[in-house]
C-alpha cells in the first residue's frame, strides 16, 4: 500500500507534494478516508444492515440461523436526513480514556450510539506468550491500571490452579487486604471523575486526595503507587512492613468519616439527583444478555458478586453485604459504588483482625526464589536463583480460568499451558470491555449531555479494553 493510500495523519509533506485535494467535497472525503475505522464506525441508516441497526439501537440479538430482520421494524422514527452523526471522543476528558462514542442525534436526543475502541492497543496478551510465568504479573498489572492488584490476582490464581498448589494462609489474606484497598482507591477515583463530569468540581479534588491516602499505603507495602508486580505465583513478593497494622486501621477510621461528608455533599444534592436519576436505565434481562457484570449488573437488581457467589481467597470467612439497585439507572450505579467503599472498609477491618502469621509465599524451591541473603551462603540457593530467573518454572500442560470480582465486574485470566515456562496462550476477560456493550441500550433516548454521565457510570478503563 502506498503512503497516499495508507490510513495515517495528514502531514505538511502531503500538502507540499500536492497529495491533498485543494478543498470542497474532495478534501472532506480525503480527510475522512485518513481516519476511517471501517466496520467499527457508525454509518448512516441507509448503509447499515438491519441486524447492525438493531444492535446499535440497543437490542440483544440471538437469532436462529436463517432468520432475517425487517428494516421496517426498526423503531427509529426520525428521518435520516433530519438526524446527525456525531463523535464524542476519543479525546480523554469525559470519555475516561481514549474511548470514541459515535452517536446519531435528533436535536439533543440520542437515537443510536456505538462505542469505537482500539486507540490504546498494547498487545499485552500476545506479550504474555513471550514472558515466563514469574514475569507475568509485571505485564498484566498494567491492563486495568486503576485496579492493578486484581489483574495480578487473576493471573496468579490461574497459574496456581495449573500448578495445583495451595499458597500459605498469610499470603491469601494479604492479597485480600490489598485488593479491598484497591477497590476503595478505584471507586474514589471514579467518584472524583464522575462528579467532575456532572459539574461538582470540588469532589474531583477530594476524591483524588482520598485516593492518595490509599496509594501512600500501597507505596509503603509494595514500593510503588501503581503497577505493583506484588502478587506472584505462589504468594506475594514481600511480607507486610512494620507498622502496616496501624496504617490500615487509620485508613479504616478516616474513610467512613469522609464518606459521611461526601454523602452530605453529593447524595442529597438535587442537581446531582436530577442528572442521575432515571438516566441510562438498564433492565436485568438485557444486562445478563450482554454479559454485563459488577456494579452495572447489580444496579439492575441482580445480586451477583463473585466474592460471595463463587468465593475465592478467603472471602467466605468474612462478612459483607452485596449492594444492589432497583432501576439500573445512573443513580443506582452511583449509590452502589459509593456504598461499596463502606463495605470494603468493613472487610478490611475483619482482615486486619484475622490476619494469620506464617509464610507469605510457598516454600517450594522450584517456584519461589531463595531469600537474597541465602545466595551468598549456599551454592544450592545460587543455582536455584539462577535457574528460576533464566529458565523460569515449568507449568503442567492444561488450561485454567479463574474469575474474580474487580471494581468493574468479573475479570478473569484464561491460560493455556503447553508444559513450558511460558504460556502458550493467555486471554484476560476484561470487565470494562464487556460492560461497554451496554452503551447502546443505556444511551438510547437519552440527551446528549447525559451520555457523559452514562459513560462515567459504566466506569470503563481503556487499558483493560484495548489490552
């Protein structure tokens, strides 16, 4: 393909060499061809199939083979020449990442919507095939970069399932502690950005401030604020530092008080209520049909939480409530995340009391590297260290998938092993990717300004979508 035919940005060289039509419809057509995303983009109704139109209008289609749709049955009353197709994004503000949403509007009313993704491809799943298992956490932690511990946890649980090993109890409870703090930090950032999207700019400052408290705790435990590489197959990278108990308790005392303040600041605010109540409703049947999970699903009244319904780690040993809504609208999604912060604090308080002593990682020398101080003292330890970091550990042939409850819903890691030290195939079930499918039914009939609130309450992370 020549340069003039390739889909790239128009440069000064193009203009100097006369590759661009001087103006008019020819120039418009040329510029559109340079940014065309093909089948992903929303086309006018006259050039869109009946099946695609149904999907873009929010229908969940499970058609038997050979069944054809009738275009006349599609409920869009506005004539095509009276509507307009508009782009929201992929600029970052208000789309929570490089998300592009194409909408067909009649005045201020959304007739159709279609999320267009693919602006943040990183190839992390393919990269995983070139990394040894002990390097995998470094890769996956960067997918949902607002919930890095959950990516690491899903990967480690799947590897441990293939290895058929049981990690020490202390490692399990440390993982729970860090994950629940991570759920809080993720929801605080959502609370900050969602409020800013709706005009409550002061909450943007407060939400970031509270998240900083949690990230400071992460830095003390792992050495990093984000992308920790702390969960490893067989346990965690290091034990909790001195003083962690007091730090965690201090957070558990501070956060509920702050949440009470934000309840007064936001929840009872009539302007916020008007912007969220009745906006972007979703019914349970549609949500289940789309594979939606997390707060988005629970807002429809479906009490599904993997921590309770398919327990992992030690969640069956702690007491907490699953927060559900009734209407499936933006207000329910707001209330669920708001109150899940309180439930996570409740879980953390129990984890602090029940934290067992003992090893923080398995003592299997074929999986866990020896302590650093042993390398200078033991030839066997030096050999094990060298072999693990140059060849890795081998995982038995097979496949495994372990789902977990991330702040955005069900995230899971599917791994296929061919018996070597690297995965033959790795695939992440990203909650953000599945939840974005709900954009069409949520936005249909909403006002254009409401689509910003809808995107915000879906809470997508595009690093997770475009992994």
